[in-house]
C-alpha cells in the first residue's frame, strides 16, 4: 500500500520563513520537457562516461571531472590537474545540474517530489531517501543546501519555496568548500591514489572492457534506467495537476 507523500504544507518549519517565496505561476508546458530533457541528458552522460572512465583517467583527467563529477573521480585526478582548473571545473560541473532540479521543484512543488520519488524506484527503493531528506529539510535546510545540494535537496528547496538568491548562494559557497576539501583529502591519500592511477594506466584497456560490460549489465539487469525514464510518462499528469492548483 502506498501512503500519501507528506507535503511541505504539513511540516512545521523551525527556521523563520522570510527566506521563502510563494510558488510562481505555471510555466508553459515546454518548460517541463526542457527541464526533464536536461535531467535525462545528464543521466545518460553520466552512465556513458562510467564506461570510459579508465581511458579518461589515463589521458584526460580534466575531461573526466567535467563529464563525470563524482567525488571518487575528483580524488583520483587531484594530483594530475592544476589547482585553478581543478577548482573552476569542479565547482561549475557540480553546480550545472542544480538549477534544473531546483526549477522542477519550484514550478511543480509536491508533484515534482512525487515524480522524483517514483524515478528513484518508489517508496520501497531509492524513494525512501527522498522521504528521509524531506523529513529533515525544514529543520536543516541551510546545511543541506550548502553541503549536500544533490538532486533531491535541489528539488526540495524549489518545492519549499527557498528564494533563488538564498539557495544558489548557499549552493555555491558549499560547493566551493566541498571541492577544496576533496583536494585536501586527495593530498592525504596521495600514496594509495597514485598507486590506483598507475594501475589504471597500465591496465586501462581491459579495465575499460569491464567498465562497459558492468555498466550495461547494471542498466539492463537492475532496470534503473527503465524506472527512471518510465516515470516520464507521469509528466503530463504532473503538468495538469500544477495547472489545476
């Protein structure tokens, strides 16, 4: 049995609400498809890059950061990319998807949260993380927006009505801090990370084969991509509900 997803209207915020905005008027329908198209594009790019990680790590470390902004990749390349490009590319790449998810939440509110929960597999799968984050967002919105502004937090921030200026300021400051911490953490783990990079350089061909096969197996067997994109069929309903508010 599926229980109703709690809404922000049901939550009692601990913080003052002066930083909150009312929800804007419904945008044209094409805006929704542009936003979700961007989500789908970033999702596909991430999985495609996973299969090419060994080659990119060997020859194009900065491109690996730009195409697949995972923390482990930042750690692996920290000693092969100068500080300035590491900071600039790292921060910009981590931030690039945040406006997309924020606008989904801002325009479509609780409907966007419900859609995102379904995209993660429903309440019995990854959707549990959505509910847990939503539960704590009212109390810990500042640290969440600053240091944990992944897709879930961005959608929740938009749905909660956090003002754009406040959200993106917190997001930018926190992201800069995260990238600097990753750089310092990489320095602490210099020896094991260097060993991993050298191992990859000597074995990148068969590691690429393994990466491609494992990525394909994960997508087909796990059905994650199907779950994610089958939920796009709910978009018409999401748009219709928003216009009926």
